[in-house]
C-alpha cells in the first residue's frame, strides 16, 4: 500500500531552503480559493491570478506577513455552491501560464450542521454532470423537502436545496474521477469553531465543518480523497492532530488558503514532487503521491499572537470593576 502521508513534507515555511533549492522540481498549488461568486468574498478572478503568479522570491504577502513567497503553479476556484467563474479561470490560466482545475465548495447537511466539501476535476463537464445527478436525487427524495426553506435560506438561493452529506457521497460514488477533499475539519468534540477574521459575523453563521470522528464514520463510502489539515484560519497547534489522523487512516492531508481576499491566495498551499503539463496529470498524481504543505513565513507563536490580537479587537470592551 502506498504511503499517502510523509510527515517530513508537511508544515514547511516558504522560506525553507528546500523550496529555493527544489523549486523547479515541485508543483505548488492552492485548491481552495473564493472569488466574487461566493457571497462572503469580493475577490476578482483577475486579482487572484495576479497574486498567484507573483515571483516566488521577494514577494511581499501583506502587512501581517512579510517576506512570504507565495508563487503558485496551479490554482482552483472553489466558490460556495457556484461555478460561475470557472470558465473565466480557464481563460486566465492560459494567459498567465498557470495550471487550473475546476472546482466548487459544496454545502451539505449532517448532524444539524452544514459541512463543506471541496470537489475538483480537470473538466467542467464532469462537475456539471454531478450537479444533474444531485438534482435528480432531490426529486427522488421527497422526505427531505420539508427542510427546503431552511436550506434555501442558508444557501442564499444558490442551489435548489442543501442535500444530506450521505446522499452527496452516495452520488459521488458514480463519479470516482472527482477529487473529494473535506474542508477545514475540526479537532475534538463539537465545536471548536475556527477563528475567523470577523468574529461578529461568525457568531451568526452556521457551522460548516465536520469533526474528525465524523469524517472517519464517512470513509466507508470510499469517495473521500483527503482532508484539509491546515489553512490560513486554523489554530496551528491543531494542525499536527489533523495530520496524525490522516497518517493513521492513510489519506492525504492538504493545506490550502481558503482565501476570501486576493492577498491571502497561496498563504497556505500544498506541494507535490514533479512538474505537470495539465490539471488532469496533476490530479492523478495527488491520488498516488504523498502531498506536502507549505505556509506563509510566520511562526506558530507569531500566528497565535495575531489570532489573539484580532479576537481582542473584535470582541469589544470588557466590563471593568467599579
């Protein structure tokens, strides 16, 4: 059995000498990026590609992270329940020379929450066929219709209904060529919600993550191809726990930015050995080779301080003793 997890490849920093030495022999990619087609993002596709194609060396990330080198070889737009900008992404990829795969971050329901899964393929037609099959499954599931109004409210009228995760995984069994990655799973009991940039907004948003125990319970469908073990919003102290989970079950762990602004694109990414001519060959490699993760130039201690600082800024004034 192929070893899908190599710990030595994970949680590297962009300034690691490994990348300067081996940059021409590896492919770095970010397959969790949101554009203006997502209701919680205003990122223009052109700005995303501009950020992704900056030089690997000497690129300034943003005011929080200096000296980050986030040049990418491949990207995917994974908007919430929308593939509106996938066609434009294909055009921009040709103009910039980046590899591009088609993607979507799909909203489901499970145990009273709304977990997200990232779906990827090198052909848009395959994802379109999946949507047709999912629509057919709605027609064949009349017992689910009473939940439609609540689902429509959350989905923002972007999809006829939000399907149960089990139903989506069942349909995905007929699409084995689609790469399925669980978005931002949580460590521990429900619910350690990842800290967002705007805590006020997150307070009223539904939970969109599975716990690791829930992921394990769903592996028998044999369609989950990997987990997002780290992203820009994660508490870095929990990253090794997610990786250990992947190691135990021998499924690859990916690191993506989950970018909602252009400057965040590539702040966290994944890498794999080799160069690829197209998205098809890259996705095929992800099914057989160990994947590594790479993050912006900032230590765990510094990143934790930033999260605390953002939390204090958004929490509001605390009561003082008289």
